C-alpha cells in the first residue's frame, strides 16, 4: 500500500510540472514576434537624476504610470528608498518613501483614484499609499511555507476590479489568486499547482479589463489564463512564451488592449524578449517591440511604454523618435 501511495504521489507531482521548454517553442515565438506589426516606438533610457550624493537605483522591479508625467518606481537597492516618484520628462526625483518596509519589492500599481499599491515577494505584505507616500492600508496575505527554498515565496502582483475589489497573485511558493473586498477583507481564493484550467505554475502578473475579465500571466506554464471575477475559468492564450507581466489599458479599440512582457521559456530569466500588444477579444498579436526588460510593463495614454531592466535602468519606449 505504501509503495503504491508513494508511486501515486510521484505521478501526481510529475503531472503538476510545467510543459517542457523547447527550442522549437522558442523559435515559434521568435517567428510570431518577427511577423507582428512593429510598434512605432523607440527604445530610450530614462535617466533618473540622483537627488543626493551616494544615491543610486538598483533593479526597478516594477514601474507604474501616474498622472501627468509622474511615474512610480519600485526598486530593490539599499542606496535609495524602495518607492520613488519620478518626472518622466526630466528624470527628477519628486519624492520617495518606504525605507525598511520591504524584503523583496516586486510590483507597484495605481488604483482608479491614483493611490499607490505595492506587493512584496518575500513577506507577502501589500501596502496602499497616497500618491504622496502616506500609508493608508496594509494587507498581510500570509500562508507562505516557512521551509521554501527561495526567499521569493510570496505575492507577485495586484489588480483592481472596476467596482474596487482587489485581486492578488500569490505565486512564488503558492499557486493561487486571492480576492479582497474594496475595504481589504478577504473574500475567496482559487488555484493550485498544475497545468490544467485554473491551475498555475507561478502566476506572476495580473490585470483586469473594463468588462471585468481577469487575466493571469501563468509564467512557467507559458500561457495567459482568463477568469471572471468569481474565479470561473474563461479560456487561455498559448504561444506567448514565459510571460512575466500583463496590463490592460484603454486604446483606440473599444475593448482596449492587453500589454505583456515576455521571453522564450527555454532561456534564463532576463534574456532578451519583447513587449507585445494583444487583442483582448481574441488574444491576437497586434504589435511587438524587442526589449531587454520585461519584468513589468505600464502604458501611457499615448501608448508609450515603461519597464525596468537589470541592473539599474528604466526603459522608456517613446513615440516619434
């Protein structure tokens, strides 16, 4: 009996592994990107001006576009505050905060009111701040295993429904999506490790469109899964590689556009990849641009893109240059 139980557990564990990452799959992704319309954007670097001697950026894990020319960076170095507001026209640091509050800063997002939310990939603590940096709320997700082999064992991203509900991807040690009410009370969760519908292997990015469809960048499974806001599986898009980030934004289309950052699955994290624009209705590829950074993505009203790249750069994909 013990022998067959052990064999069953081994089979179950094997079944939960992501599909093999092959060169054939990578070649298909490269061909797909090459055949896509080239986005009319030019890669530049946003030079963030040091506000003091000894100040320095490290990896900007996530970038969020605010009002006007303000963008928010969430960076991992010790020589600057984790949360930094920057004027994207001049590179001037406008304000910063968060020293001592983070273990592994991971994602930064803005809600409909312009409040700043951050997600930590080690502590699984989610903070809400005003745009000026006043802490408004703290959500301790919890449930992370103490014996996980990596410091990355917590939450990865956050998204907001049109009615104010909060959704969090808890993907590094767990494999689940959590729903919270607008006032921060946990409502439900779903997901487990696996390759089937509603199962995940590192849900790394989240976004919600204006119609209330939730999109999950299921990174190691190499797919984007879609759900309604009660966790009902609505389908998936395959063939876009190791998708790190995903964002819905209004666009010239009535349905808006889905933006992703991705790379081939058979290459190490951080390998060159693409920022891509997708049709929310069909998942069709509408445009692509090569990018050395794709851990996060955010989009201006003009369709310009920001992302961070290791070790210490902020990339700005501009129009008309």
